[in-house]
């Protein structure tokens, strides 16, 4: 159902289902179903968090900005710990909270941000030592940038794929 309550029909004549990209009622484009919207929000949060945490880490390394490393009892707390916490919270809400949490933009943003915090320190987790600014630490940057590019490209490619795979009554 569209926000106004009217049924939406996909090009193949079937009623649009939740989570499936559905034609806009004006016929001039597509709007996203809840699952696609959550995926887009998660990707945007991942991208913003990954870029932001890299900028903050750079500022900390060069003694710039108001933020510093976080320590508890003399132990440096890496930001992947916050990422794991966000991923666990988002996953728990999505699994046990039902559709109202599964399709919630805040849960999607938390998942994306949490994933970015973990991926940013992926090399540390692989090597089990702090390689953040070393050559082997670049793997985390490459992995994060690659994920941002791949998912972003899929957001651009998938709608075109669906338009060509399911042409409308006029053939496209």
C-alpha cells in the first residue's frame, strides 16, 4: 500500500509487496520500500561514519581537534568495541523487535555506523596488534572504501536492472 492507502501495482501486474521497490503513484519514478530504505540508510551511515572516524583518527594522530583517545583504567579502548556494541544492538532489535524495529531508520543507521567502526579497525583485528597507521593497516581503508563503492554502485545498478528485466507494457 502507498502512504495514501491506495494499492500499488508493479509492472508485471502483481500487487507490490513490502520490501520491494514500488512504482511511485505519480508514475514518474520509484520510491523505496522499507527494506531498500533501510539498506540505503545503513550504507549512508556506514559511509559517513567511516569517513568521520578516519578524519577524527587523523586529527588525534596529529594532535588536532577537541577529541582524543579513549582510555578506561589505563587501557586504550579502540572504536571497534563501539562498533560491535552497535551491531549487536541493531541485530538484536531487528531479530527480536519485529517489523517496527527491522524497518526503523535509526536501527539501520546504527547498523551501518557499527559496521564502519569495526571495518575501520579490521586490520587490527586480523593482526591482533595496532597497525592502524602502518602499511598493513591500509587494508582496513581499502576494505571500507571498497564496500562503500560496491554498495553505492549496486544502488545505482539494481534499479536499472529491474527496469530492464521487467519492462513495462510499452516494452521499457
